[in-house]
């Protein structure tokens, strides 16, 4: 399972969904879906834009956690 850490990075940078969405040219709804993990896929261009605007690396925004049944 991939966990998004966008909310944490945004809080660290003190930037709101509306401000970040405006800077990136994304709708606030789509950015909120990314932030809450309610997405199945993300374009690399979106990931690049997030990293550029938040001055971070992809690993700061995404974390892999094995599913419980994979661990058994």
C-alpha cells in the first residue's frame, strides 16, 4: 500500500490546499484527493510539480507499507 504524506509536508511548509493548488494549476478537489490518499494513480508531472513547489523529494510525499496479508 502506498501512503501519501502530502498533508504532513504541506503542514511543515505552512501552505494551504488552495494556495498550493493555485501555484500548481490543479483544482483544490484533486489536490485534496491526493492529500487524503483517495487516488489510485498520479502522473509523474503532478509528482514533479508537488516536489518543485514544496521543495521536497518524492520519498517525502509517498511511503510504501506492505499490506498485512503480504507480510503473513
